[in-house]
C-alpha cells in the first residue's frame, strides 16, 4: 500500500474504521518507549513513521469532528 493510499483510506473510512485506526494509534503510542530504544530517535526522521502518524492523527480528528 502506498502512503497516498493510506490517506485516501482514512478520508473514506467509516466511523468503525476510524475508531479502529484511533485505537491503533493509541496502542502504538503506548508501545513506542518499548520498540524505539535507540538514542538517535530515528523514528522522528522516518518518512513512513511520519506518514503513518499523520494518517492516524487525521483519523482521530475526523472522529472528533
């Protein structure tokens, strides 16, 4: 799946799908201290991580709005 496809998916997601994406986003944020232990914080520069985080954030905003 291309990153653009992920954003399109979020834009067209149902309420249930948005809720699932929101849960996934919260779950990933809770795990971050466990899976990202490097001192260089490479996840902050990773384009895929940024794009996924943006898509999950977008899903959360759509749920609230």
